[in-house]
């Protein structure tokens, strides 16, 4: 069996500097506290390459418009991508002022207050795409949702009158999942996800003047804070638990968080329009709107961790019969002297198994977990369906932007069954005759656009059949 993987590297891999980590003056040695480091004056942001599960597209138009003033990443951080990857990513908070970022219009092109009003009033928004918080508490959805009116058999549609009343009374509105619902953020998030090599989510926070929606807390994922409108006072404290997992939310350490929040902050700053702040997971933060209302975006980075590899290993360890063995008859698991010998034998068995662990099997588990979290670019179902029937040899197609894929060749069986090639996607697998392999590899790698140029097939009729199948499976889109 042979394999061909369409994965590409992340920002850290593509921008890895020649110097080692110890050559960077602001990278702390292992085991020391991670400082808050301000942006470097006079930094020169650069544009990063893409990487969306296949080689970056070198020909054909992009699915969405390119972000203004550079790449998505350089709109968020005022240091070069290599510097960000080596010195800040997962390590330290990074404040980037609008003047350093070179964003003359800030982030209003991504979501403006008028856009937020549009979502709240005319788009039929439903939960959970809106949360409302006041004085650190998330309000029950029944306080701002109800029936959708005539012909709408739903009970959780956002009611703009109730939203107005709550907002006027000091509540913070949280628009959730904007990476799936608002076109400018769909495009922006897809490019940033490509550069970081991680799945992302985007929320917007609308806070009335002088109010604070949430108490000091930490997130279990990294965030980029993008201030769109108004000013917000942020207080940042170092972690009480570095690199917390999703199963380790701040509520389980509320007393520690409160105690640290009472002390001096590591960073005390007011963000204005166009400013950006990067916070690694675990860093404590609170934010209060100033004399006017505030709108900011948070881009959450849902990165996998080493613990995800541990979980994958433990799932695979169930294949070892020694680790599936029943504990001894009559054993009292509350007695340490009875647990100890069994624990020793279990640890030995686990160690033996770990030394034989197959990286390919671990990668398959991680792939099944990571790929569904980062959806490819949206497609237009009606236009796509029309394109299927219109394919001819001169039709030009492109791989769907952001699509993660993997090809596996299966040889012919001993029973005379023909060989096959399997295309693994984020949500399913698609099987093709083996002779389609060269054409699939050439197309998915970005080397061929014209249907009549697909290699390895006998004639244009076969190429058109394959092209139609790729369109129907939402693997290809019209160029």
C-alpha cells in the first residue's frame, strides 16, 4: 500500500529561523516564567505562505479577496512571522498597536458595528450564535430568544427588542461562530488558519460604555484580540496553570485566579481601534469598555496538544491484551499494597507497548480529530450542480480551497479484484479506479487545471467522468 498526503507545514515550520531558540534574547530558558513582551519598534511584517492541507495554490484566482495590507497573520502581529513563531507562539503575550500593524482602517472590514446590528436584527440569528453576559454571568437564552413568527417553527430565534433592552442595561453581547456565518471573517479566518496550520474560531464582543462582560479568567486556547471600535481596558496576568487543556477550565481554579487577579498585572493596556493583542492559553485577562461602546473580535486557536497524542496512544493501547487484562480476583482497589504490584506490571506493559507504537497509526488518529475542526472553503451548491453538467475537455477546475486530503493506493487483490485509490477527506472517503491515481495527484497538487490535461487516463471521456465526480464530491470547484 502506498500513500500520498496533501498536508503541508505550519507557520512555525515554514518560518523557522536559522538560529536556535537560545539565540533569541527574549525567549526564556526552559522552566522559567514566560514574560509579556511588547512589540518591537520598527518591525517589518512579512507575508507568510499558505498551507491548507495541500500545496499552496500557485495558479488561478483565490476563493475570497486577499486581506488588505498584507496577510491575515501580519494584520494581527507587528513582528515578522519567523519572530512570532519562535518567540511568542504559545509563550508570551504580544501587544501590536495599529500604527505598527499598518492597518489604516483597522479591522472594520472584518466586522463593523453596523454589521453586528445587521446580524442581530435581519439575519434570523439563533442560539448558540449569540450569548449575552452581565456582571460575569452568562444569561439564560430565554431572556433574549423566542419564536420566529409566522411559518417559523422555532423557539430560539434572537429577539432584537430584548437584545436592545439587555444591552442598554449593561450586558455584553457575544456573537459566536462568525468564522462560519460572516463572509469577510470566513475568508480572513481561512487564510489565518492556513498560515498557522490550526483550526480557528471567531467571536465578537459588544460591550456598552463602562461595562465588563466577564470576570478575570483564562482560556484553554490561544487568542488574537482585534479591537474594531471603541476602547477597552485590558489587564493581563501570568498563568496560574501554564498551557491548560480543555478539560482544565478556569472555573476549577477560581480561587487561584481571583488571588492572582488581585495582584499587579503583567500588562495593563487600553486597546483602541486597529490594535491587536495575542494571548497564549492560560494567561489571565479581563477587559472593561471605556467611555464609549466597544467592539472587538477574538480569534481562538483550537490547536492540538501533546496530550492529544497521549490520548491517541492510550486509545491504540487497547489493542494490547496485557493492558486489557482483568485485575486479580478479590483485589481491593482501595488498598495501596494491592494496587502497587498491579500498577507496576501495568506500567511495564504500557512502556513496552509505547516503545512499539506506530507513528502512522497515531497520525491517523490525530488526523481524524484535527481535519473536521478546520472546514474547507464554502461551496455554492446550485452553481456547483450546474457546473457538473457543463464539464468539457477545456473546462478549468481548481481544488477546493482549504481542503485537506490524502491518497492511499490499494493494490489488486489475490481474488482478482482490481486495485483502487482512496481519497480521504475531512468527513469521508471516496474510492476511484487505480488508473485515476496520476490524475488525482496532479490535480490535487495544483499541477493541472484543464480537464483535458489530466494525466494517466485513456481519453477525454474518462477525464470528464473524473472531473464530474470531483465536482459532485465537492473536491473541485470551477476556476
